C-alpha cells in the first residue's frame, strides 16, 4: 500500500516540535520529507545538535517504516521553497500534507530591531510560507491535501518574529478559502510556551506557574494535534487558528 507523503519544515533539533511531528506522522504511516538549516541552529543561543543531527532523524523515520529525506534549506532565498517541494515530490511522490514549522526567531523590540533582521524574519516566516503553499498547491494529488502551520502570538520584545507570524496567520486563513476547490484544508496551531530547550530555570518556573494545567506544553502535545489535522478525520476543519496551549491564553 502506498504511504502518503508529508513535507515538514524546520526539523533541525531533536527536542523541537517539528522533530516530534515527523516521528508521529511516520508512526501513523506517512513518508516524510523535512527541511532543516544547520547554519541557523548553530548561530542561535542553543547552538547545534551534534548528537542528534538530521541524519539521526532520517534513521528514526526509517526505523518506523517511513521513506525519509532531509534537505538543508535556507528559506530566506526565494528560489528555495519551490525547489524544496520539487525535490521532495520527485523523491517520495506527490505531497499530501504540508506542515510549516520553520521559524526565524531572534529577539528584538521596537527600538532595537534592524531592517536586516526585520526583512529576514518576513522572508523566512512569511514569504517562504506563501511560496511553499503555492508550490504545494500546484502538485497536490487529486484527493486534496492538508496544510498546518505553527504560529505564535509572542510579539512584545520579539517584534519581527511576532509580526511575521501574524502575517503568516492571514496567509494560511486565506489559503483555506482560496485552495478549497483543490480539496486543501489549511489551519494554524498556536502551541503556547513549549520548552524545546530555550527556557532557563526562571522562565520555566514563571511560565509553569501561569499554566492552568500546572505544566508546560511539550513537542508531543503539538504533534498529536497536527496528526489529527493532517488526517481524513479533520476534513471538515479548515481556516482555524487553534490555541492548543493548555489554557495559557485564557
């Protein structure tokens, strides 16, 4: 039996949300193509993930029975999104699910954001997502497909990131209407504060205290919702921004 194909972006770190989504979908019977950007991971405060690099994720997915490919892709380059979709579909077959989980996220506020940083955030988080949607829609199978984007409303002190994610929200909601004739649904997931390794002890304690559930979100929490949204069970759900944050936003 042919397995459906999912393309995920931003699966560069083993404790990240995209990594959890990739393994969850592979266990559910999907073949998986994923992008990563080693240069970005290395320049961020967390550094790279040398013991759990993309080759390790390919091996994990293979062990789960999935065909898998990893593509190093700088989505700030406008030629890359189309190439990424073309490479994934040529290697694995038509893509039925697009999961946008990549992000440029370098903290800065109103007064200290540079034009270069602002432009790069919008190039990666917004423009690349739009171009990926275009390329995905152009090759979607006759049965349609699913789009799920990871978003955030964190903007204070993180202006270019939050603003570019806000623009992403509008694009994905537009896609839910514009791409519906192709059988494509499009939704967004805001997972709230998830500890993917970026929190220090003080931040972790403060955010945990603010959670009605008494715990922080995990990558697996987000992956379980994405699993539903790319499945046939979600065929009546589209154009939604889902606050899947354990009540943090209440």
